[in-house]
């Protein structure tokens, strides 16, 4: 009896373990670990992941049910990814099925139809029966294949690389196809037809002759190469000499781009040393973690690319993670130009289908390198030679929903498995990573010099309180205004940076001070000028902007704060001749808008680029000589122990946008707290001093990297019940942890109500707690029923980056 252990698709505690199923004889030798199957569960049919195939079971055989049907014919998860899934389950306390699903492209998570497809028309299929199936077509629906006794034969042909499984993504145009014309008569037949064509049928002759050598060609190509018309082909179809077929093509998001190949640059001494250290780990197959600490523009990316070169030469594969926000066309272009068609690109701007196509290129080993955002860390490569995480300090590498993993931890897991180096690069490493490098846990490589040998740009801090005292009520200081004007005169470009879209553009009554709040969340609504709407950024609630204060009926109701729209308005008043491009979530939501706006700016079609953090990274425009930060402290006052670190990182990133080429640059930072060390030290470009200072703080207050944190958030529609559950949880945790651990709370969360649910949190600080995960799991199990009913939600984050 062959048995499969299956993780079924119910994310709940009771079902979070493997269930055994009998593999029916027709599926024996077909079912493998990593495939998805459909199994009976209770009285329903469910999807599940096979994680093991075995001969024995602890259950009695009579109790076991058979697998109902197959979802995959080849595994979608390999052995390593199955192990990784188990590890994620343990380290992030997620359900196994959530871990596995996180590794697959979204297109495969839902139920999609699938087809079996002949990879190439004239593939020599080994099995007679399979050949018969494909006699007059390229694809067969899986539902039809399932009815035949040939599943095993098909699997062999898949292993031989003759046919493949494709998932029909029923979305935006499904699988993309192209019309192909192919000969459907044999050569003899065609020769006969050619001979009998009259001299007036020159075009038909040409088309046939053309096809005799190529056998099949895209319709468009055929028509243009033979300079003939569709009617000619139609005539040949009628004569049953040729046929037209739809052939699948990959959706290529970069199809309209041309990439000219670049060669590796001659490295500087510093770069050479960095590459040497990493290269040794590559050569000797050792898993080391390198922290590549190098100022912006010091040539980190060039070192990554040359290290990848070494890896590809060894016949291995590489993963490069970059933050979503810096997956700019410029960054992608650099990798495409160096590695051409060896690269797959994965980011959220792609459609479901495009992502799935990129993923398939990886699985079919058609590419050796993936450049992508967080989830690209799960790329199904089997022979990884290096994993690189650029801007490793970025908090977007942490996923904020289950599984709450950090890509850095997953990278290190995979690096260890494949015995290959992991490279973490940054100009402002996270405190955690820098501390590990100092302790020798990570190996540090350092790039101190900028490539163009320009010193980092000088930074001036403007105290906005002084401006107000001097009677300047504008959001532009006199200094920044002056410098902007200067740039306009010289024909140079400026970048203006504002933290977060509409972060503080709330609506307040000037008479009574009433601030319009979301009726469902404890957060003020954000004003969107274009639609004249007030929106809640947490629950999506919208209402029209009202003309009167809801509290006192006054007409003096205004929006405050500085959303990008408002800055743009004021800017056009101040500098009416300036051409401004605004980039924020609103102007870039349409596909391709991001790239188009950047190109326009790069082509000099605007003088000022105004934007949120999406413009903070990766931009590299030679004509930008001024960077202005409008309000440096908006991020300093959020209730998050990393606020100073994030402020420092962001200011450093933004400053790095100025003077990257021949023209020298300068930076103006406007702030209401000019004395804060994160602003002062960012202006001095002094990461190490910031590190020392911030480490003192963290030590004093017991935060990472000195302590680990776990955040438990309880939310309930009933405030009293919520707090009572949170109290019970805190008591339970305290009882099971050592005296060294600190349990703070429960207290109301910084956003005390969201979506009509009251929120409470407990923070646990600890150094080493062997019982922690067991205690936490017990909590989840205890409240399982209440959670399933939706009364209460409990989220446990073992390494929180969002404290709200
Ligand atoms: P970082 O990733 O550290 O910000 P980049 O790799 O983007 O730095 O390098 C900054 C600029 O210097 C780029 O335009 C890059 O092409 C160039 N560059 C990098 N290494 C070299 C080198 N060895 N010789 C000449 N130019 C280089
Ligand atoms: Zn809301
Ligand atoms: Zn009022």
C-alpha cells in the first residue's frame, strides 16, 4: 500500500498537520512529494500538498480514504521548499498550508484549469498513445487527460521535456497566444501541389516554399516575409495544405524594451577585495553571510553582478532581492543589460499572468537569475549559488501577514541548505545586521568611496520653527525656495521629497479644533483633493468632503498637513514656470505610469520631481543637483522604536540622489526638530556615529538587537471582551516564561480601533525562551473556536516591524 501525507487547505489549528491518504493504483508512481492533490475531507473535497510518500501509516488502513484526483503532474515544491515550509511553520507560527501557499505564484493558489501542452510541434513523443492524443492539436485540457489511462505516460513525457503542464490563468487575456501557420500536408503532397499551381498563383507558391523549410511560422512573420496577404493563406487552408494554430507565448513585461549588452567593469581595489571575499565562498561552496556596507554610489551593484557571473559560470543560479519600491525600471535594466534572457523579474507591478510566466521560466530552468521583491526569495531554483539582498535594512522584506517571515531569514535558511553565500548590501545597514557583523557572525565587506569620487553632497538643515517666527507660513523655507529658483535658472533638476502619501493631510476645523475621524477606526481621514473625498487608509471607508464642521457647523474647515497634492499646488503658486512631475500612489497606480513619469523626468521634460518614498531609492539622474526634504520629522513621531533608524535611513537614501555624476549636488532638509541626532547625523553622513548612539538607546530600553520582541495583538468588536482576552493571554505568557522575560501590557494598540474592532497588544521582550513558541501555540489553539467564529482575532508576530 502506498500512502501520501497531505497538508489540507484549511488554515486552522486542528487541521494543521499531515493527514494520510491511500494513493490509488492508477496514481502510484505518479504522486510525488510537492504535488498538489484533491482529497476527500469530511464530506467535502479539498486541495492539499503532498509532503511525503511512504509505505506505512499509523492509522488503520480501513480508515484511510483514497486521493481523489491530481492537481499537478509534476511537483510544484521541491524537497528543499517543503523543508523550508516546515521551518516557516515553526519560526513564524503560521499554518503549514499558508507557508506552502506563500511560495507559489498567486495564479496557482486559486483553482485554475490546466492544459497539457506539446512544447514543440515536432517533438518526438516516445509513447504511441500520447502521440495519438496530440495528433491534431498542441494542447489538451487536463480534464480530458484525466479520463485516459495515460497519466503515467504523460508524466514520463514531461520528464523527457516533451510536454508540459500550463495553468490557464483566467485573467486579463488568459494565456497569450499568437497565430502560427504550419504545413499540414506531407512533403510529397506539398511538392505535388506546388507543381500544379498555375503561374498566376505566385503568392501561394511563395508561401508554400517558405513553409517547406520552416514547417511553421508566426502568421505575421510569414505574411511580411513573403509579402503576401491573409487571403493567400486562406486559400491554402481551403486546399488543406496549411493550418493556422494558436501558439502560446510568454507575456513579456519588458517586450518593448531593448537592452544593449553591458560588460563587467574594471573593479576598483575596494570592489575587488569585496568580490574576492564573496568569490571564495562561491568557489568553496561555503555558506557565509556577508554584510556589504557601502555608501550609495560606491559600486555595490557592480560587485553583485560580477559575483553572479561567477555563480552562473559554475552552472548555478542566483536570487537578487530588491525592495519593491526600488524595483525601478533603471534597476531592472542594469540586470537585463548584463544578463539578458537569463533573468526573470518578479514584482507587484506585473499582472497575475505575467508573474506566473516568470515563475514558470524559473521552474523550467530557462533562466538562471531572478531579480525580484520579497517573495522572489521562494524562487524554485534547485542549485542556488548566491542570494543577494540589496537595501537589506528595508522593512518591506518583512511580510506583514501570515506567514510573517523576513526574507533575510529565509535567505539564510536557503543559503545554508545550498551551501552558498548570502550577501546583504546597504549604505545604512539595519542595526541588527551591523551588530552581527561587528560580532563576526556576518563577514563585513566595506566600500567607502563613491565611484565618481565626489564627496557626499553637503546637507543643510533648516529649522522650520525659525521660518514661522520670521513670518514664512509656506511649507517651503526661504533657503529651499532660493535654491529651487537657482536650479530653474541654471536648467538643472531638483527632487522634492515628502514622507508618505497624505500622511498628515487630515481635515480640521479652525474654530473648534475638531478633526474628522474614520467612524470605524481611530485614525483621522485623509483628504484627496481630486475626488473631493475623505478616505481612511486602514479600512477603505470614504465620505465626501463636507463644507461645514460636523461638530460646530463652522465653515472654517480646512485640510492640514502636507499631502503631495497640496505641495504641488503651493509649488505651482511659488514657481509658476517650473514644470513639476508628481509621483505618489495616486499618479502611479496605472500600469506603466511609474516608468513613464521617470522617463519624462530623465528626458528633461520637468524641472522638479515631487514624490513620496517611492522616489527615495535607486534613482540616478545626472542632471539632479538639488534634493529637498520637506518635513524630515513626520516619521520621527510614530510610536515605533525604529523611528529614529528609519528617519536616518530615509534621509541618507534621499540625499544620495543628488550629485551622482559630474555636477555637484546639495541637499536641504527641513524639520521642526533640527536637534534630533538622527537628522544631525544623517546630515553629516555619519552612519557609524548613528549606530553607536542608537545602540545605546536600544540597550537602555531593552529593544533589538539586544532583546528579541514578540508582539501579540488581540482585536474584538467588544472592547471589554477584547481587553479581558488580552489580559488572560498576558497572564498565560508570563506563567510560562522565565523571570528574565518582560511582558508589557496589555495596552490599547497605537491604532486603538480599526474596522470597528478594538485592539489591544502585549509586547514580550526576551533573550532566550525555549518555551515561548509552545506557549504561544497553546494560545492560538485555545482561542481557535472563537477565532473561527470571527469574534476575536489574535495575531502573533515573532519579529514585529509594525508596532501599530
Ligand atoms: P551602489 O549600488 O553602491 O549605489 P552602483 O553599483 O550603482 O553603486 O555604482 C554607481 C555608479 O558607478 C554606476 O553608474 C556604476 O555603473 C558605476 N560603477 C560601478 N563600479 C564601477 C567601476 N568599477 N568602474 C567604473 N564605474 C563603476
Ligand atoms: Zn477606517
Ligand atoms: Zn468646528
